[in-house]
């Protein structure tokens, strides 16, 4: 890496055009300026200027280095300005949450981003463990998880609950929902399918429910916005958060279960990470939406 101080001396000399005045401008001695130039020439292993008495001319290599150095100095000045200014509508925002929450919030994030073209939004759908690891290794800045965290490296905020829904084909509306019925129509699985279903079916059917291995699987879909399609067409049942079911346009049979099953949601950030102001709208939007559910 080129020595930054030598580059500054070289650029100043090229702009001022005189060794003595360069020394005065940089509060150096004239021999000090010459020493910086000699060291820079030794580092790049080529001559940067041709001396003619008290004047000099830049060589072709000197002209190339001057253009490079000016660009780097300008980039650094711009970076320093950006570091000092916290703009609410500029920069990258990185989030991770469940697929259900991602499907619900991403359209809102896009609408907001369209209003502020300098914003960059990254939203990952991931399980709890991946979200936590991504926060700890700085891959993301804000995560939403369904379990409290004990790590002192993490700060968490309770957001509310998301209710889980047992969803059947609309043709079965009004039918008495039993385990044998669910076994006959089969399960439409998804990345969180077994996790959601075991919670809800265990609460609804009690000891009668002995696990997902008794239920035949009719399909698996990892695209959350497509999971309810086979259900609406009569291919099987599934379990999803209410926030997803409420947003589906086609008819469905949402079963009124005996006991409401809901997951607690927590917003997690790195304890020592002070978030820029551009995150505030997103955090407010998520907090207000989930608190109202």
C-alpha cells in the first residue's frame, strides 16, 4: 500500500509547483519534502519528476500517480463526510426474519424504498439460529426471532405475538376437523411447516397427536407466497401465521382451534451496534404492525 503521507506531499508539490512553498504549506522543511518524494519514488520503483534547477516536470509515471492520488484523496474526503453525516434516507439496511414476516413486510419496504432512491434494503428469510449468527458476524443489523436470547452481545425488544392458523381447503368448510381427516387429506409442508404444525396440533388435539410422522405429506414448497395455493385447490392442509393467511386473496377454511397458539416475537440487534437513523422507519413500521396483532 502506498504511503498516504508521501502521496499527500507529492500531490501538494505537483499543485504548488515549488519545493519551498510546498514545505511552507505542509509545515515541513524543504529537505523533508524532498525526502518524501525520494521515498515515494523508491516505493513505486520509478522516477516521478525530472528536476530542472529549482523547477521540475512530472514524468509520465508521475502524471499517472498524480491522477490516482487525487482520486484516492477525493474518495477519502467523501468517505469522511459520509461518516460524519447520518442521513435518514441513504445507505444500506439489512434485516432477517421468518419467511412469513418477510412476505408480509417486504412489499411495505419496497414502497418506502421507491420514495427514497438512495436506500438499499436487504431482507433475508431465515430460521432463528441463522438470524442470530448473522447478527453476531455483522452480516445483518436487525433480526426478528421467536425465542428470547441470553447472550450479553445481543439486545432484544419484545414485539408481540403472531397467532398460528390451521388452514384447510375451502371445500371442507363446516366439516368437523379431526386428526383422521387431516391424515386423509395430507400436509402441505414448508420450511417452518413441522415446527408450526407440532405446536398447533399438539395444543388442539392433546395426547391424540403423536407427531408429524403420522401425517402424510402431499407437497413441500419453500416459496411462502405459494404455500396456500395447493391448500386453496384442495390438495392438503397447512399451518401458517395469521399474518400470512389474512393476506391471501383466495377462499380458505381457517379452523377455529380450541386453544390459540401464538409465538412471541423479539427484535434483536448487536448490543454495541448503534444503528444509523435510516433504520428508524423500518423499526417503527415493524413494531407498530406487530404490536397491533
